[in-house]
């Protein structure tokens, strides 16, 4: 069982960037957490929009089999300072994450840049930090891919959970999501793919330790409750 | 069980570039093959040097738990033409390789460049092609690492098998091999690492299919004869 | 009226890389020529396959409104030497080309690399050299795009003309062609796009010189025979 | 008629980076606007220096045939936050710009970096964003050029309008301006050029729609008042 | 005698990045200054930790033969704004520096990024700005090296002066320092090296002017008080 | 006294790329050798053109204070194979070169690419290999510069020695040579510069050993016959 943390600046960023990969993690029995840095502001007098976005994000996380954490920052004000770094550090610590997914650093949205930079700082001791692409990402030369053929419809479902957000944003176009997955899939010589540019990625070649036999003898093929701890990277 | 092919231009190139990673593959029960493109010329009248190099390379392959294939080309004459591509294609076909390791393309040695180019062509339909560094490699910006702390002494042993080669080459310095492993290890936030720049690398997140229970109940921790088929990438 | 030359290593390379852009050129009244370096070998005893490929390529060129030139080289044997450079030089001279489209230089197919290199040499005095992507292209970071929404179905028709070729090649997948056009279109903030990485691209901002009035007064909207000479780049 | 917006951090930045290109746009009948983010502070008690700089910038804009807009920020304090993005968004909206010129993102001056980043964000839905070079620009690999042979003396005249600024800055050297234009011109295989690195650049190959004939029959060669609407990119 | 300024964000950053090179400068009779931007906060009520760190940094500077300057900023709060630029500008002015060493710009620590950016701005008129690597540096492709074989133990001694800092930081590992020096040394075809990526580096090929003969006739081999003014770059 | 080798594919390539730097080396008393790979073919029946080019190249070398070596290859036929590597290896051995200047590797002329690649191979054990720009060079991001203000007219004189060559080549334009020197000089914050991209460059910071005093007491300022051995890099 891997411990996975995906960080995004706004509601729906994580789903767009690596939603199908998170579904693949969930299907493999991994512990998946999403940290959404803005959009879920707390406090007295939350207006309806915030409440709505929070509910949508919660539903999207449920769709992906992921736990949801909020960063508590405000849209369009994120800076990569020590406070932002600390938010990501706490999420890494709390989830004991082994692998972190986050925005690519070269992005025209200032919040995306700030979240990427702060996450690189917070994850400075981790061996696996992978960057995903957003519609506003600028340079992006991915070398690492995940086959998401089986999870693409689930990704679209998670995006549909963000009904209000998708309506607002002219840049989230479902057909472009599918097209990019097919484009990267062709690059990766598979069907559909999500694409990643790693800052660093340690691959673990060791076979998984065998579980106790009596546990295994009752195992279904993809046992959620007692997953085979597979050394995937 | 993964099927792994490592391609190098000359005897000892593969060991220098990814020898410890091949040991990690062997330890995981993978089927490892080395294709050495030059240095093992066949024919009547093989002189003693060729025979000696072939024996050394065979011993090094044995040390790594790898099968050895020869490309049959001559040192310093390799070109990335259709004939060279065909040699690598045959090795990929014969081994049914899923992952290929090869020189980085930007290298000051013409044979290294040619072997990298020919292998990229031969592996055009494979989803996992990773480039290793040689002493003559020029630009190299690795993002993908394998923890080789447990396999570094084995790598040095494989290099020592090339006694005549190592004496000849001023560029193979064992202390630099260890230093680079530590340098890349620090980059990867682990102990010692071999470093790779992927052309493309598809990670497989699915859990391994469970073997039949009665087979497992007798399994040792790392069963060589009946390896757990682990989905590592 | 612009004079356009598109160079490709094999039948269907040009159509895959920039077929829709050539259609846009043709629709604008430009003089479009395709130079296919291999696959149309002349001589006594042409076998049926060559004759068939030549007919298919001729039909594809007709579909794109382009003149067809053959380089006369043999598949998988192209090298970027003086003879190959001379073939492209002659095509540039004969067509008086102002803009050249050709493979991206970093490609795993040796013929593609060789054709890109030879064309860069032959076009050394031209101010507009743009590289297109092939399925075997490696690094590719396009910055320049052409809106091909109106021409995508024409591109697919041109590809279908290569019936024998498409059957042979596992790497030409029509749905991936459409997906990449949509992917690049999203990058370019338009619908569907072909993507280019320029070696150099001079944009001409001057308005077109006005044609004589009596000629214009009879002009249809897109007069092929007396096209408005538009300064497009 | 194209609608062009050029954004610079300080008075004279736009002229230095793309002044001759703006002259070429003006000569082609395009609507050209300059947005200068700092240096024109409003308010009671404007001191003489500010008034002088504003007059100089106004004169330089007039020389280029451009409309002038001020961003209202203060020199050396620009940050790429939401407020700065909003200033550029308003200018894009007000001018309905189709193409935006701005500083290259990698620049040692913090204001230049901030203006480039904020403009990339504000122009996130535009298909044409081109970066120009400043004396403080760091990495810069231009691929796109405009022939400015006919406009170089006009550019120098616009720079001379900034008499106080040029005296202040040791980094604005007219001979270096001319030398760089010739250097880039040689790269572009033309005489003198301004050089651009596009974030994205969509080229429009369609011929311009023909104007009504009776208008044309009276047209001078470059009719400013009724310019031929040329599809330049 | 060269005038050298090395800038670092925190105590021990300069020593880690270019400590041995500074020792080589000192040995050559150059005037070496270190500017440490944070960690030496002044004021009433300095706590023991600050006092301790300041003493350690002073001792490390003494070990390197360098003068120590403090930037007076606070750890984890550095931004590349005009105030930070001014601190570095003052140090450049006061030392009349000809060459500046500083962090590489792409670094996961926000203070490192900010110090690199501010130094590039402050040194905008200098002809020699070289970037060193820190454990948190991300992309780094050095081309310029200094042979530090004779100075590596001195570098380790300077690092040991930071006893409290080294204990705190899991990322400063002496064996990794030595390994990286050997790794870069192999890249540079020498023994041990520190590696630099220059923003710009002007090499001075002129021979040193000869000192007056009667001065020379009493000269020791490395005369500190009347050093031979050697044109090193 | 440094031992310098500059390698070029054709007559005048070295002068164009680094002629002024070679003059600076000569002025500093260094031993400068030029290796021109093609254009000086030997043998019975040399035609007048070859004889003329050889005389011109000899005169240009004399102008630069350099020894001339010929590679003996034929224009437009250079390949980076073992034979070409051996030619450069012999020149390195014979001159005992410490620093090598050569074409940049990414160049549209096949001979330039081949000479760059072969020289990188031949110089694989040297610590100083610097690439210069030619008119046909493609990507080029120099970081290292030599101030050539005092040597630019000498460079132009050396180029004028190639009267027949310069007439032939439309790409050698003296005003562009001067403009590029000024452009790079502005980048380097000096007057006029030649620009270099190093593959690797080791800087030697040690002061020069003092010559014996009685030799010095007779020394002129720039003693050619007994040059001060200056440790320049």
C-alpha cells in the first residue's frame, strides 16, 4: 500500500492533472489524499458559493477514492512563502506520503506556480515528486506516464462533480481532456495516459514482501481491505 | 517477472551505466539480458584479446545474473543505420523485453551515440526506455533513480571482471563510480543511486495478480524459481 | 501567393506532420510542393509495391492541392550527406520556396533525423524553416501553431490515400491524429491545430501590395488563378 | 487591421524591446497600444521627474504611432499578483488585443519578471504572446523575427525621446541596439531584425477578405484611413 | 589580486556551495568576502542561538580567509525585492567585487531562489556571475569547474565550524560533499572539483602586468602583502 | 604560456568563430595552433583554387600569430568517424593542447557538426573545450566570453586574407561579424566580445609561479620570447 498525496491550487486542479492516476492508485489499494490549497475557506458567514464548491470537491474526492484536505488559502493570493510551505509540510507529515503529485512549476497562473514551488520545498526530503500539466501550464516535457485507459471515464466523472467550477472556467473542456490523454498515450505507446515530469522519481525494483498465507488464502483479486503491499516504484 | 534488456556499445559499458540496477532486477527475479554491441567478434582466427574480452564479459554477466548477447560489431565503427537497428530489434524480439536501458544520446563517443540512436529506433514501440550515464556522456539531466545501496559492491565486482578493459581505460575509476552513486543518491534523497534519464517510462500502478495459494504457501521470501510477478512499473 | 515546400522522409510523413496546414496554404492560393525523399524508386523492374505507393502518394498530394516531387532515395538508408542536401537544394531552387516544413530534428527514426538535418542545411539561407512532429519524434516543444479546424477532415482523407502504408504502420492511428490536433489546439487556445517548432520564422507585417484594380474588379473571393498576394508571415 | 498590445515595465522598455516592430505594425495600419506599468504615477504633488518622464513616454508613443496606457505602478515594486494581472487584463479587454508583446520571463530585473508573469496570466486565453529581449534578459532563444530594416531609425528616434531615462541608464546604448538588430538579422537571414521568443503564436494562413472594389479603386498603396485588413498571422 | 564576493542565503550555504573555491582564491592572494543574508540578526535580546550561529559563521569565514558580511534578513522570509537587491548592491560596491558566486536560481528553498534572483539583479553590470549548487538545487548543468583537490579538507573544516547548523540539517552530509566533488571532478577530467553554472563569465587572457623588479626580487612565492596581480579570468 | 588548439571545418571557420580570441592568446604569449580539417588537399595535380585557398589560410594564420595544421579532408564529406577523431587526436598530442576551441555541435552544416563531434571525442580527456558560433550554428547559448575590443580589427584583417572564400560565401558579412561582437559584448557587460559555450572549462585560480628574478629584470612588458607563464584558467 502506497501513501499518495496530490496537491492542487484550486478545486478541480488535481482531478484535471492526475485524477485518473489517483483512481489507479485507489484501485491498487493505495492511500490517496488530495490537498486543495484554496477554495474551501472556513469561518462564520461562509457564502453559498464556498459551501457549494466544498461540497463539489468532497464529492469529487469521494469519486476518486481519496481523502480530502483543504489548505485554507484564498484564490489568487497564494505565495510560495514559509506559511504555504508549512501547510504542505503538515499534509505530508499527516499522510506520511511517499509520493507527491503537484502542478508543473512553469505555469501562467500565479497560484499554480506558488503551489508547485511551495510543494517542492515541503517535499525536499521525499524521493518521488511528479508534476502534472494544467491548461495554464507553459513548458512541459513529460517523460513519465501512467496508463489510464481504464480510469478515464472515472476522471471525467470526478470533473463533472465540479459543476459550478466547470461552468465558470472556459479552459476546462472535457473533449480536450480526452484528447490530451490520447496524445500522451501515443507518446507513451499505450492507449490513454496521464503525463508527468518528475523532479525526482525513485523506482523500487524489489518484489513485494509476501503477506501471511492465511490472509492470502481468502484474498479476492483486488482486496481493498487487505491489499497486497506492492512495491510499485 | 520483468523482462529487461540493457544495451551497451562496448564491454563494461552496461556494468558502468546500470550494473547495480541489473543486479536489483536479478534479485527481484527478473529476466535480465545484456546486449554488448562490439568487442566479441566471431570468426576464424579470433586473437587472444578478443577471446579474453569475451570471457571477461561473460564473467561480468554471470556476476549480474544476466544473459549475454553480442551485437557482433567492431569497436569505433558503429553507425546508427538499419543494420545496427536490426541487431537491437532482434534482441528485443528474442527477449520480449519490456524495459530497455541504453547509453544517453549526447555522448562524445561515436559508438555510444550510435548505439543510443539505434536502440531508440529499435525500441520505438516500447513504453520504457531509460538512458544511463557513461564517463563520456555530455549533457545528462536524470530524473529517475534506482536505490543501489545493496548492490554497489556487486557492481564493482562486475567491473573488476573486466580486468584487461579497466587497465586499458583511464576513464573507468572505481572511486568515481562510487562517488557518482553517492552524488546521485543525494539528489534522489536516498543512499546510493544509479541515475536515469527516461525517453519514456510508463509506471504500472496495478497490484500484482496473486499467485495460486498452494504455490505461495511454500514460497520463500524471494523465490527465484517461482518469482512473484510484480508489476513494478 | 506564398511558395511552400514540405519535406518528408517517407510517403505519408508530410501528410501526418503538416497535411492540414498544406491544405490551408492551398486554400489561400499558395503554391504548395511536397518532396518525399524515399519510396518512389525509379527504374526498370519497379515492383508492384513501389508503383502502388507512388500512386497513393500522388493521390494524397492531389488531395492536398500540392505538387509532388520525389527524392529518389531508398527507405532506411538516408544519410545527411552532401548528396541528400543537394536533393533538397534542387527542390528549393525549383520551387523558389519561401517557407519550408520538415521533420523535427530529434527523432528516433534515422531517416527522419537525416532528412531534417539535410533540409536545415539546404535551407540555410531561407528565413522560414518550421519543424513538424512525427509519431517517432522525441523532444518537441512547439511554439507556433496553425488553426486547422477547417482542414482536419481533409488531412484524414489524405492519410487514407495511403491505404497500404497505413495498414503496414502500427504507429499511424487516425484517432491519435485527431487527438493531437485537439491537444495542440488547446495549447494554442483555438480548436484544432498543427504544431510547429521553428528553427527560424520571419513574420512579415507589411500589408499586401494592392493588385491592379481592373484585375480585382473581377476577382472572386478566393481567386486561384490570380490570388491576392498576401504577406502572411 | 490587427489589434496589438505591447507591455513593458518601465518607460522605454517597450521601445527597446519591440519599438521597430510596433512601427511596422503602425505602417501596416494596425491599432497599436503600449502599456507602461510604472513611471507615470498620478496624484497630487507629481514631481517634475514624473511629469518629465510621462511627457517623454507620450512623445515616444506618438513617434511609434501608438496609443499610450499607464499601469500606475511604482518602479521596483511590481509583483505578479492578482492586482497586476488585473491591470493587464483591463488593457487587453479595452484594446481587444489579438497579439501581445512583453518582456521575456527570465530577466534579472524583478519588475521585468513580474510584468512578464502577470501578462502571461492576463493573456491566458490569447493565441499570440511573444517575448522580447531587454538588456537585463537572461536566457533568451528567439525563433521568431520581424524585419525592421525600414524601421530601425524610427526606433532610435523613439528611444531618443526618453532623454532623461537614457541619460540615467548605463545599459541603454544605441550602438548596442543597432548591433543586436544586425545580429538577429543575420540569424534570420535578413538585414536587421527584432527577435522574439513566442509562448504561443498562431499563424493565420487565410487570405485577407477583399475590400469592396469601389473603395479599392481609389486606394493609395498603404491606405492608413482604410487599411486593407491583412491576415498577418 | 581579484576581488571576490560569495553570497548565500543562510550560514553554511556559501561554504557548501563554493567553500573550497574561496580557499583557492584566498591562497592566490585574492580579497574574498562572504555575504550571508540571514541568520545573524542584530538587536537587543539576541538569543543564544543567534549568537552561536554568528560565532560559527565568523569562525568558518576565518577558516576560508574571508571577510564576513551579514545581510540582516530573517531565515525563510527572503524575497527578491528592491530591499534585498540593495543589500547585495551595497556589498558589491563596498568590496568592489569583480566576480560574484551565488546560489543557482532553480532551487526548492524559497530563500535560495530569492537570493539568487536578487544577486543577479544587483550584479547586473558585472561580467562574472557564477552559480553554485546546494542540496536543494533543482536543475543544474554546470560547465565551469575549479580544481579543489588541495582545498577539500579545508572546506570540510569550514563546514565543521557550523556545528549547530550541521546537526540541525539532515541535508548536509560530509560524505556527500566529498562524493559530489569527486563526481564533478570526473566530469571536469580532474581530481576533485566544485562545479559552477555561469550566468556570464568573462575570461581575461592578458598576461599580468609585471610588478616593479625591485619589489619582485624580495618576493616570496605567494606574497600576500604584495600579491602578483594575476589575470585569472 | 598556454597551449591552444582551434579546430574548424573549413578555411575561415576558425577566424570567424574565435579569431580575435586567438589574437588575444597570441598577444599573451600563448602557443596557438589552428587545425583546418578541409580545403588544403594534398597530392599531384592540386588545382589553382586549392593552392590559392591554402595560401590565404596560411596568411590568415600568420596574421593571428598561429601555427597552421591541415586535416586533409575534403569539403562536404566530413563524418565523425574514427579516422576524423584520429586527426584531431594527433593535433592535440602534437601541440599538447590544454584548451580546445571548436564549432558548436548544433549546426546546419554537416561538416561543422562532424568536426564538433569528432573534436569532443578526441578531447575527451581535456578539461577545457569551448564551442564557438558560426553563421550556420543553430541553438547557441553562450555563457563564457572573451573581451576582444583590442583585437577586432585584427580579426577582420584575418578574414580579409580569405579573399576568394569571402567572395564565395554570402554568409560571411563583415558588418555582421562586428555587430555580433558588440551584441555579445553587451551580454557580457564589456565592449566587444567573442562568445563561447563550454562543454567543460576548468578555471585555474592559482597565481602564476614567479620566474627567476634575473630573467625578469630584463623583461619587456609582454615578453614573447620568455613569456610569463600565467595561469589563466
